[in-house]
C-alpha cells in the first residue's frame, strides 16, 4: 500500500549545485514545457486548433512561406507531425501550397486569406495569455526579459 504525503509535508529535492548556466538552462526548459498549457487552453483550443496547428499558423504568419522541413526545424517537431498538421490545415482551407519557381523540389506552404485572418485573431488571445503571465513584471523587467529572450533566440538560430 502506497503512503501519501500530507498536503503540507515538504517535498524532498536533491541539493545539487547546478551552477548558474545550467540553472538558467533548466529554468528555460521549464518555461518551454509549462508555456504549452496556457497557449493550448488560452489560444489554440478557443480557436479550434491543435497546439501544432497553432504553431504552424504562428510560424507562417510571422515568417511567411516555409517548407515543411523549415517548420519542423523552427517548431522542434518531428517532420511527420508537421506534415499531418499541414495536411489538416490545408483541408480546413487555412494553408495552401506555394510553389517555389526557383526550386521545384522545395514545397513551401503559406497562409490562405482565412489562415491570415485566423493568425490576426490569435493576437488578442496571445496578448491576454501574455498579460496574465507578465502581470507582475514592471515595464523595465518586461524589457529585460524581452531582450534576453531575443538574444537567446538569435544565438540559437545563428542570427547573433
């Protein structure tokens, strides 16, 4: 028979000295994991989208035409998941093929007019989620967080 801890019993955690860089990376990994729920519940589901569908809509709305392998790289998802999501979005009329005249093997996709409208509709929902998550941040703290996030993204994507 398993014993349950009392609700106020302290949770035992290993005392590890990760060092500053590893601790920051652990925090970043946690943020990446835990942001999925508010994005799913606050943005994707109310719009009738799966989380992967939403990621594709956001990527195409922000970046423009992209091929499946590029979406897979940006989103960190297996190519099969991206292909399935693209097929579902094409079937819904939100995404369309965008032939690349300079490279016939490349198969980019882009948002349709309906897809772009949905992308625009996602912005207030994202602002609401972001407003909740950053509610206790001062404007200066928001600016520092934004600058740090941009610097990390630039380093990870080779833009910095």
